[in-house]
């Protein structure tokens, strides 16, 4: 049941507020209203696109009308939606610092009601959206709640009492959609559009408001991640006479991981030892500080300098961002006389270097500015957190390493940056995995579960690709059989055509119609069937090769054949009357000759060029092309080929799923089983000879092996 709130939003002016408080609240409201304008417009645009796609794909006329009606309502109510959304946020500001009181005349208690299934789905989706955003923007919301609370002299604002919080946004969504009065299932679509357009940018809005209040002196030293400092301890210098204390015993489970990490660190240690020390006076960050800094960096990836487009950051970019977070937190905890900075420990810095080099090497094998690189960049910080907590990441069988390999190959192979629905589905599935690595604690068990989830999803994609490939191959085989039948039927008609008979335009069209009748009979019954023999007899009689003993039977056979290829009974009867009219009396053929010719031409169109035999497009005078073409014809279909990159597109892998040896027509499919390049077998042979294409394996070798080699190729220090 929808509730339409019609009263005006109350004014947030509070008589008890100081003038400065009133001014700052008004300024924050203005910032919010200005910021919300563009995301809300994008949200409604995305919603309209979703409705259009749903309307095109549905087979139900009723559903199509509902989608069109919603689009019309949206066109008329866009401004109302935006105004109601902003007005709801204004109401939240009007109630800031106050506790909601029960409405007058209503007795407190439970009210039970039945919910529609779609309404329940919408409520659950809103609850999940609120929970995800509270987890994603937790630090920024904490800062915002404390600053706004101090501004209005109230306890810290939480949940529904926090303007601009996820629950306030959910309430604004409810109010705005109630004004549109859409079907419940369309509200779910609108919520999906809101989540893809407005929600990802809320962190930017929270940063803007926090910076504005910070500039006004509201809690300038507030930090969402308090970093407890350990006491300053300086280790005594080791001397030759003093033996080093014995190392604690290494647990058996960590011995292999430590040795693997030590082997990878050796080039980095040599490079560091060859350069002069630059951080003698700096304090080494504790594990807690480093973990807190990484969590803060995950909340605000924009802090990474030069890190744009979501691609994996370099080691120097990550290092500068982490040091900035560490030193910003340490500045609040250090004593006034302590001027030492904080640095990353040598082992932690080497792990950071190795993870950054690994992710950048993986990204180098992907499209320069594609979605796959952006997804890989979002996985970088979670993997760094795991590698710092668990050195076993560098072991061959670690679950996180296996997931990284599967994830990178899936992003490379299944995302084509075509902005298609299939691309959006893969990106959404991989984004869900990334979200779990971001918001859940780093552990090998988490990556084991994610590996199973990703394997199941990729298996589903593979099954869909196989079904699509089978459908396209069967369609091409049917089209090829039809082309062969048409060529044979056209040859039979040419053999029986009387050269002395005048061949006007209508007579030629009739011959083409009957050619289709012969081709269809060949496909359905075969060349040796009685049905095809009967059609040949009619053909001979029509062409004057045999005498007509029974005109009624001939006319009936003619009309039956024409109706079998889809010609209406009225048209077939009219065509038969034209053919069997008195040739000496043209007027007996009726006044519909011209209209009949026009209708036949519209039905037949142009003569199909694909029916002609031969293999067009191939330069068979070149012996290299002839040899390559012969090799392609001798091998069964199913081989994969890589087509060279062009200035506007990267290297593309295509499967030769089917080809016709007699005509040279072939079917090249992408990994989703959808048709790709439209070329003939001879043209493919030419591309292979010229180096524009090359054979490749059905599945490319894993990207991780090459990236791992690139990671260990550490250049010497200058």
C-alpha cells in the first residue's frame, strides 16, 4: 500500500539555534540540494533506459503497456520526484537534534498488515542498501554524525536521526516514489537505478559536508579511526660481542609461506641495501596502525595520488597514500616534542611492492581503459590487506591467489566493454565479489568461498555460451541447406525454361516463386521423393516441356505448392488464373497484372546474392592463400583464432564454430557464443597469411603466471 504525503516540508528554522548554527545548517542544506540534482537526474535517466529495455524484451502485451505507462508517468513527474526527494532531506534537517514523538491521536502499539511479495522485496532491498552503505561509508558517517551533533548541541546522530545518512536517503526514496504512484515492481527497478547512480557518489557528498564543517572549526581534530600509539622505544644497537636472542620457533604451517615470501623479497632487500638509509629517525608503524590506515584508504580511495579510473595503483602511489594516513593519525597521538614521522616496516613495504607489481602486471594484459582494469584496481587494497595479514598469499595454492587468477581471466575474457547487458551482468557479479573482500575481514576462508561462487557463475556463463553457439550453428546449417536447395532448384528451372518463350517481368517473378517451391520440397522430402517428382512434373508442364493432360490437377498442384511457401490462397488463385488465362486475349488476364507483379516483387525482394556458388573475397591466385584455405577446409570446425588489434579495438579471440566447404561461408563466434566478424573462409585464410589473424588455444593461458614472472623481475637500484 502506497502512502502519499501531501503536506509541505517543515522549515528547519529553529528559534533556539544560534545564528551561526542556523547559517551552517542552511549552508549544508544548500550543498546537499545542489549536489543531489545531478545524481537524481542520472537516476531517472537510467530508470527510463531500464524500462525501455524491459519493454523491448517482454513478450506480454500487457506488461509492455505497463512499462510504457510508467515511462509516460516518469516524463511528467521527473521534477516532482526530485522535489519530493530533496524535501524529505529538508524534513530530516528540520528534525535534527530532536527525538521523533508519537503522532497525536494514535495509540502506541503494533500494527500488523499483509505485504505484497514485491513490496516485501522492495523493503528488503532498501534494508540491504542501508546496511551496505553504512558499512561502506562508516568513517565518513561517524565524522558527519559527531559534527552535526556538536553543531546543534545534541548527542551523536545515528540511524534515522542523521540527515543524509543511508536511512534518510531510503526514506527520501520512499517519499519520492509515493508521489509517482508506480507499480511496486517498477519501484524495484527505480531502486536499482538509484543504487547504480546516486549511492556510489554519497561518499563524495559526505566528504564535501565534512570539509565544510571542518573549515568552520567544527571538531577539527576528529578522526573516525583512532590510532593508538605504542610508547616510543629505541632498540639498542647490536654489537658483535652480544649474541642475538634466539628466534622463537616457527609454526609448521607458516614455514613454507615465510620461505616463499623470503625468496620473493631477496631482490628487494638487495636493492634496499644498495641504497643509503633514509629513515633512521622514523618510527615503524605497528600492525594495528597499518591495518587501520588500509581500512581508511579503502573508504577513501581518492586519497591515492595519481590513481584515476580505478586501475591498480603503483607501489609508489600506494606508499605515499599509506604514509599520509599513518602520519595524519600519528600527529594526533604524538607528544609535542616528538617530531619523528611514521614509516612502513621493511617487510610490509616489500609486500606492498610485490602486490602492486603483481596487480599492475595483470592489468597490463587487459584493455587499457576497460572495466576489467577498474575491477582489478578495486581488488588491490583487499589483497594487500590479506597479504600483510597472511604471507601464505605468496604460496602457489593459496585461495586468494587462485581467486585472483580466476577473477583476472574472467574479467579479461568475458568483459568486452561493449556496454551490453551481458557485460553489465558480468561486471555486477564481479563487483559483488569485490564488495565482500572490501567489507569482510581478510581470511583464506573468505576467498575459498568466493572462489566457489565465481566458479559456479563462470560455469553458468559457459553453459549459456554453448547453448547460444548450438543455436547459431543450427541456424547457419539450415540456411546453408536452403541455399544449396535454391541453387539446385534454380538449375532445374534453367534447364527447363524455354528460350523462345517471352520472359516479361511478371513471368520471371513467377519462376522465382516456383523455384522456392522446388527448394522447399527438396528440403522437406528429398530429391528421390514422390512429392518432388510431382513438383518436377508441374515444372515441366509450366515450362511447356510436357503436355497438360489435366488442367484442373495442374492448377490445383500449382496453388498447393504456392500456399506451402506462405502465399495466401487468394494470391495463389489469382496467380493461377493469370497463368491459365487465354494468351490470345490479354484482357482475359484481368486488370490486376500490375498489382500482382508489385505484390510478388515486394514478397520476393532482391535476388539472394548468397545463393550464388563460389567463395567470394578470397584471393585464390596466391598460392599461400590457397594452401591456407585448403588446410582450413581439411580441419573440423572448433578452432580459435586471434585477430590483431586495430586502433579502435584490442586483440579479439574468435571461434570458427562452423563453415561450409562448398560455399566458403563461415561462422565466427565470441566467447559468449554470439556472432562476431562476418567474413568468408577465404578471407580468413588471407588474414592468416597477412598476419592479421593467428591460431590460438581455446582458452588463453592464465594471466597470473606471466604477471608473477613480471612481479619477480625487480630492476636493480640506480
